[in-house]
């Protein structure tokens, strides 16, 4: 199981991020976002401290 790199909590949830102007909203992950560079962007939020963790994986 993943853990938060900021507070080491295991209360992590995979989410999607929707932005509009200078406000963003987190929603539960419902589908994988695929970029044209053949990478998927994985987003996690810590339910304990609120830290957002974003990273990309190649999926060739």
C-alpha cells in the first residue's frame, strides 16, 4: 500500500483534478487520464495532511 511522502500516513486516495480559473477540485478517480506522450498521470491525495502527489508512468 502507498504512503504519503509528507506525513507517512497510509490514508491515500487516487483522484482526478479538475481546474477552472484559479480553483481546483478533487474528485474520486473514475478513469485514467492519458496524455499524447504515451504516459498516464497518476494523482494521489493524502486524506490526513492534504499532500498531492503527481507522477507519470510510461505504458508502452
